[in-house]
């Protein structure tokens, strides 16, 4: 999304591997302050890639964040392959309850 080189290793990228972005802004999402890097030119060209930069105070917290992002990406990937996914944690039952009340 930012014309960077995909890295298959952990560690800082070299200047040749780093990309660029059009806009950097700080925004609150879900009660957390995050920094967004936006590439408007790639978005208008139909680019469907995203760059996620994680930061944490400890390496174990960073590993947890990486696993959470990885889990989310894989969940969306699986949903795109097979749309028969049923939401868990009682979401289906709650929706059925609401529709029955409206009926």
C-alpha cells in the first residue's frame, strides 16, 4: 500500500525496502490512540494491501498483538473463501431473538 517491499523477516527495513505515504495522522479508534499512514494514490489505483505497524512496551505484548492481527487476518481470509461462517458468542441467538420480537 505504501510501495514498500514485503519482508519475511523481523527487524528494521533498509531504506530501499521502506515505502512512502501521503498522509500521517493520529486518530482514536476503539478507545485507543493510533497512528494512521495513508496512501491515497495507491487506494485510487485499486491497491488492496495494508501496512500494519505494531508497537508495544514489551516483546511479549508485541507478540500477543502480532498473534491478534494474524488471527483477524486469517478469520477474514477464511470468511472470504467460505461465507457459511456462523458468528459465535450468542450473536446468532441474539439476532434470532430480535427478529422474533419484531415478528
